[in-house]
């Protein structure tokens, strides 16, 4: 029996995917709707594979994957997304996931992807390989250009605040949102800048001219 943890913040999607997967009698699925629930689950239960949505509030699927692999480098994780993941390709590969599949795949494709990951094989759709140019796959962090970054005015404001050393807690207060919401927005900014931390985000924002070198 292959025990699968499915992480998707849309309950109806999660349950529908669970039903589709469990049509294979050798697969059993547990569904949770947040990364925090997933982190709790893996502490109390053993799973052979984790199927994780990419875009979730709070802790994204990318960040969750990194945390899970830090806990267990052999953890098998497939990113399961309804969005294009080409722009996240480098970060996803670096995180150590086993592969990526679309939420539009057929039942047979989903089952095959799970079995491939269980055999230690990478799961990458041919359509993604055809869409990615060589420079998009191998682009280095230092090669990112300002025209490649779609930072909103709100995200720019957050970058300026963290450059001044403002904590997540204080950001939540000034923005009148929850701390989890701040963490989610920071994760989105990190993904756009192709960085992993506050300090890297500040350096990259300065290099791109998004914030002043002299001011911070």
C-alpha cells in the first residue's frame, strides 16, 4: 500500500483528487488543507509520498517542500498545481522535490506519476520541457533582470520595510493582516526574486534597483 499525504487548501479539489487516486486499490490518501497541518501530520504518521499544491496561503508548497526535505532528505514530494510552474522551475528543482504534475492530468497519468516517484524517477511533463528554453532552466540568480521581475507596489513596500529591519509581527500590525498573511506575501516575493531569505531578498532588490543602495 502506498500511503499518500495530499496537501491542498481547496477542500473540494483535495477530496476529488483523493477519490481519483484511491481508484487504485494500492493507494491510500490522507487530505489536509494547509502546510501547518501537513507538518503536524508527518510527525505522527508515516507517508510514502506527499502530493503538494504549489500556491497556498501562509506557507507555500515550495516552502513546505523545503521544510519536509530538511526533516527527511529522502522524502518523496510531487508538486501538484493548476498553474504554470515554469517561472518556479529552478526553485522547485533546488528544493529537492521528485517532480511536478498538473491538476489537469488524467487518473492514469496521476497514478503513473506517483509510481514513478516511488521508484525514484523524476516526474516532469513533456509539455513543460518543451516550453522551457535552456536559459530559463539554467538562469542564475545574478542574471535576473528587472524586466523579469513583476513586483507590485504593495510588495515593493514590504521589501522596503524588511530592508529597514521590520519584523513579520510588526509588518502584520502595520498592514492590518495576520502574521501568516505576511509570511505568505514574503514567500511570493522570495519566489519572484529567486531568493530564499530576507537578506538575499534585500541584496537582490538593491541590485535590481527596486530599493535604494544608499537608503538601506
